[in-house]
C-alpha cells in the first residue's frame, strides 16, 4: 500500500465487529478485577503506591516509544532515546496526565463522544510536547514537529517501521469516522472494547508526524479513566513495556489486510484485531493481578520479615523484627496512631519509641511532626523495590 494513496473510511470498517465470546468474557473481567483491587487497599496506600507508579508508568510509556516515525522519504534508522531523555519525557508525561485527569474529574459530564474527537486527540498531543526544546522537536528531514498539528495540516506522509500510514488527506475524515462510531456506543462493555480497538486504529491512522505512541497510550488511559477503570495501583503502559515486542507484533499484525472471506468483511484483518484487543485486555488484567498479589496481606508480611532479616540498611538502623510487625499493620491499614503503632510492636515504650524514630529516619514511616498523633506508611524507592519486586526495575536501572 502506497503512503501517498488516499484511503477512504471504508478501510477502518468494521470499527465495531462482532467480538467472539472469549473477548467478551475478558471485557467483563476487567471492571470486576479493578473493583476487587480497589477494595483490598487502604486509600492512604493507594496514594503512596500510586505516586511511585505514576513516575514509572510514564517512564514505561516513553520507553516503548522506540519505533520512530520517519518522513516517507527517509529510512527508519533513528536511535532509541537515552535513559536521561526518557526520564525527562516521563516528567512531562506526568504533568500532562495529571492535568487531563483533573479536567476530566471537574468536567465529569463530558460526553463519551468527546473522548474520540480530533480536537481532543490534537489537544493531548499538543500538551505532551508543549515546552519541548528545539532539539526535541527536530525531525530527521530538518523539519520541526508542531505540537498538536495533524498530518493533513502538515501535508506529511510517514512510514512507521514497515507500515505506510494512510495519506495525510485521510487523517481527519478517519478520525471523524471513528468518533462517530466509537463515541456513540451505549454500554460499558462495548465502550471498553472500543477503547482497545481504537488504540490500534489510531496507531494505524498515525495522525501526527511523531509522538503517536505516547499520545495514543495517554488517550487510552484517559478513556479508561472515563470508564472508571483507572487506578494509581496498576499501569497498562507498564504491562505493554514488559511485553514490548509482543505489543509491536500485535499492532503490526492488525495492520495487515484481510485474509480471505473468513477474516471479516473489511479491508483490514478482523482476526488480528481480535488478537490485539484480547492482548490489551489480558495486559490490563495481568497488571491488576500483579498488584493484587504484591499487596496481598500474607505476601507482604512474609516479604517484610525477609527484608528486615537481610537488608543492610535495616540492619544498620538496628531495627528489630517486632518493628516489621507494626509496619505491616500500618501498610495494610494506611494510618495508625503513634500509640497504637508502639503497642503493635510488643516492645517496651522506650524501645518502641527508638524503633519508631529509626523507621521515620529511614523514610519507612511518615509523621507530620516528631510528636504528631497519626503515622502513615512511607515508600522510598529502594524500599518499594524490595517490598514490590520488579516494580521499579527499569526506572532504577536508568536513574
């Protein structure tokens, strides 16, 4: 398929195929698992774990962005971004995500259809690249990326790996068609399936010269938030980064043309679209289940006692196994009074006070003042990595 060919909207159809039963079952499991996860974690822990995951989730989204877009006249040979640049992009991503999350919370009556509009897509892209340096906006053909500018405005044709994106003149009509179909679905399950199908179709259309991956993943996140499924405790981007090769392969497979009469009725393969949607739903479920297991009361208790027995920081601070017992209760409940915390250690008041002071100094317990009544769990990155294995591995390796 030539990148210069003007493709009609029929290439997107059917935008909402009849999904097989196994895909429908996955779509029903996602809200159930999301509700189950939120019910087992104290609100204070949600905020603290979420604060850590927000950084790593944004880092992961930028880490995925390794398959660079190139003007159609150039070969796709751009190097991957280095860790320092990825971390800087992650910080920008966090600010953008928080801004849109706040806006969606304030304007909770925003219609579902608006989440698919070309204006919304452009606004997300523009905000992501707002304030980027000239070097960051520099493209390999010596032109500059204009934040929020669709390819039809830029009159730019692009290659994405082996995929020749539809002609720039097709971009806005295709975005409008997707909004028309996906934005009018009435029920939650159909909307969740639409979010995952749209993720592929948006990537296939490739509305911007560069930055489509980051934009698409943030839009998916915001659409899931609109459905009430987003939690600080899990990250789709983290799951996709852990399976980056599979993610790219599923996207690329769904780009392919239909394989005969048994592969749907559109121009693109229906079977591979089903495969992609199933993969995305499974990734959501996998990330929720991982966090559920990591925050499981018995699992956390065992890991805490192991950490207190072997970690050098803990041993140098002179912390006792009894302190781990009280810290476990604090982690599961989210807040404890100072008096109750010391009681839960089972130690004398003087020893318990010394142990609590050491925990505060290490950052494992937080207190507004040295004598504040309420105590909260602290999660410095080094401790979170031990308590929730593999949660920050890539982030720490890059820092």
